[in-house]
């Protein structure tokens, strides 16, 4: 809150832009606090997980319809979103749901046959959407889960979890190669091992050599004293460039802005009069990933606080997974995997724009922490019972 207010005051952010910023950065707080206010039972949480799973399964017919009917004339799968906001959301939520499924298998709460069928259905939409990050995200999430569960797994359960994961990865590659193989016959594995193509969106593209000054508002129009020139081959910034650009633009002449940011929503918002630095997002796609977005709007300090928040959620989930029992232990171990995914996604996508992804992650993290706090309390707070 301090960073948000300090950045807004420093940059003279308008009231409507400030409102948009508060909505963007703090809209998850009420949902995050619900598990602390209401003492849900294990049955309630099981129902909630089942309800979320049912919604995710609705993405299967939606993605199939988009791929083979609505967008059948397009080679790319970028437009396959199901009922979510983007293909990235499909990949992240699908992989996260599979982490929960594997967590149930390792705890003996789900049959392997059921887990395989459910996992295949959950990963089908991101497979149709050509989200190349899906196998990587899934491996990171499962690694976090298995690390948290390592003391509680016997050889049979480890083999079962590894077998399910291997089957899913093979299935993704097969579907990808069938739908999106290049004219030269190269498929997913060829793409991921081709450094020139794989790193195209991550390599530095000469931003350091581009002159850049903070854009200012002049008679209602956005201008920049010196505007970076991007080539036709490079129409927008890559992920690494977008994270580096704030430092090249603001250091060392604008060190205060670099530390506290340009103000919440002052780069991203078009609400009302709009942010003063929209050119950074609209022209250069400067908010390409979570880290770059937060560097521009909340500065280095705000970005570090956000990263620290995810680390705290990861560590707390890990502690609960080692001490708790029953259903809570399973949820906590799965949240370790989801926290690992969240840390990876700070450099892959803009979580502030993937609302459903960040909302589910924070809510499920709050579930684990709230139940753990009640379990460890000498006088558990009963709260209000809410039957879901």
C-alpha cells in the first residue's frame, strides 16, 4: 500500500487512474480474506475444489469448438482461450489443476485410472491452444509438489506420479505435433531445442542502444522526447527486453522513479483520462510480463515486495505440508507446486492481467494458511460457518 501511494503521489496520478490502479492491484484482497473469516470444513473445501474442476472441464468442449470450428482456418492456436481470457490462462490453470490431481494420487485419495482420465481432459485445452510453456509449467509444479511430499511417498506412489506425468507430457507433444508441426516437419521437441527460434522472444534486442526518455503528456497527447525505434522484424519488446527497459530508461537520472515506479495504472490504464505513460504499454508492450509491469508502475521496491509475497506463500505452504495431516496436507503440498509455477510466471506472463489465474492461486493459498492458523492456534477461531 505504501509503495502504491508513494508512487501515485510522486507522479501526480489522477483520481480516475488511481481508482483503476486500486482495482487492478487490490481486487483479490476480499476473496483472499474469505477463508480467514469463515471456518470452512473439509467437506466445504472438497466441494469447492470439485466445483472449480467442473468449471475447468467446461474448457474442453469450448476449446475443441474454437480449434476445429471457429478458428479452423488459422494455423496458430493463440486464439484458443476456452471461456478464459487467454491461451496462457488455459495453460497455467490446466497445469495447476493437474498438480492437484497428482497430489490426490500421492495421498491415496484418487485412483490412478481416474487421475489419468481427468488429467488428460484438463491438459487437452492447452494442448489445442499451442501453449508451448505447458510442459515446462507442469514439470515445475510437479517438482514442487513431489519435493513437499517426498517424506510421505513410497516407491509405488512415486512411480505412479511419475508415470502419470510422463503420459501427460507425451500426450501433449503428440497433439502439438499433429496440429502445429512446421512445413519442414519439425515439431515440439525440434522447436524447443532450436536456440534461434526458441529464444526469439527472450533474447536482448538492442534496447540498451535505443535512446529513450520518459514520455510526457502534451496538450492531451502522449509524446516522448526520444522514441525507441523498433524494426519491422521486431514489432514489440521481448520478455527479457521488457524487464530490462525500465532500468535503461530510468537509471541513473530517474532513480526515485525507478525505486517507486511511475504510479499504479499510470502505464496500463485507459480508464477516464488514462495513465500518463500509456505509450510504454500500447506501443512497446512494456508490461509484457509481471516483473516488467510492476517495475514500471511500482518500481524496484514494489516488485521485490510482490516476489517476496509469493516466496512467503511458498514457504508457509511447505511448512504446513510437513506438519499438517489429512486433506490440509494435500492442499498445502499442491500449493507448493503452484507457488513454484507462480514464480516462473513472473517472467512468462503478466499475472495482473490473467485475473482468473492469480485469483485462484491467492484464494487456494489463503485456504491453506487460514486452516493452518486455526489448527496451530491454542484457541481456534471458529468464525462463521458457511455451507457452500
